[in-house]
C-alpha cells in the first residue's frame, strides 16, 4: 500500500472549554502526555492540542501562556517520540497575540487556521440560545496574519472549514499567494450553525478542493458520527476524533479516554482496507519539514 493510501489519524485530546470535572479530558502536562501516549499507541500520528489554564479549579478555561504551551507540548513529544503536533489557534476578535506567541515558542509542525467566519449558534430544546449568539470572526486579514507567522516558523496550516463556502475560499487563498505547500482541509461537521455531520454532504466536498490537497473531517456529535467516520475512511480522507469532538464510542457507550476513541477510528480505516500511517509517513504525505 502506498503512503498516500494510508490513513493518517489525528487525536483531538481535550478541546476548548470542556470541564474536566464533568468529562475525562486531560489538562495538566502529565495528563496530556498520558492521553497522547494512549492515542499514539492506538495509531494516532498527530495530536491536536488545546491548552488549558493550570491553576486549581481553572482547568476548564483556555490558556495562551507560551510557558504552558512549552510544558504541555514538551511532555507530549517526550511521551510520543516522533509525534506531529497540531496546535489550535482559534480566538474571537482581532488580537491573535496569544496563539502567535505559542506558535513562536513551540514551533508546531501543524497549526489550525480557521478559514472563514461563522455565526456560531446553538439552540436548546426549549428554544433558548445555549449561549448568546456570537460571530467566530476570521476575516482575510486575520487569516493572512496567522499564515504569515506559520510561514515564519515553518508550520503547516490546516484550514478549518465550517461551511461549504469556507471550503471554496481556501482555493482562493492559495491562488492569491497567501500560503504555499500542500493544501490541507479539515471539514468541521456537526456545529449546529455549520455543516451537518452528513455522509452524503461529505461525499460532495472533495470535488471543491484545490489540486493536490489532502483532507480530513472533524465530526462533532454522539454515536451517529461513526458511520460518517467510516465514509471518510472509504473516501480516502485523514481521520480525526478524540475527547474534543465526542465522548461516545460507536456502540453509544461513553469513552473513558482518547485511546479507545482512536482504536475505534483505526478500525474504520482498516474496515476500508487502509493501513495506518506512521508519523514519518504522515510527515511525508503532508510535506512537513
């Protein structure tokens, strides 16, 4: 099997705001390293990392402290030799100094680049907003500023696409010279006001990609995401899951950690006749330095 056919698995370890008192998400460097190692042993070549505040009782809140970034990512790299780090960068508003400082400190191989704006909405059963309606603002100037820092640190951008128009925008960024290298798309499906987690829609999206692109899907939801993961595997995409995206295994039971989530993802790949890519093979496929 050629390297390009092998399935690259990403583990999204912890997420933005998930409360560690309610869910089994890692927060401390030691917890992040242990969870990363379990996912690494199950086949994950890439760790998607969110940073949390380390003070007692503050672990549910995000951190952009470069010292925290260095400690957490150092612990993950030590626990998982050769692993590829993919750092989150998402912030609301114009100030990107937090993610920029973290990128410059740890020089991740990959960083998320949110590729367009979205009305970020969720409605409760009773018709009330789950949180005040907000705009996740990612105008072109903000995207360019983030891409410039990634170019400076030799960090590969992964374009987070919450809607079909955002998918199509990435090709324009490439044509406009905003970035170079292999275009990597992440179809984020399952945000209530974005693309739904739908296998039929998923099958249409690859035709809107720039030439030579690679892609994966982030699927947010419960047990219903797993047939769509299987479709990703069949269509040749990279695969991603973890406690950021879901707490549920294919049978509907709650996952006790990231390892079982990645084990289930690896089964999707193998069911589609694909082997699992090593970190070295993933680096080659993505054109990483």
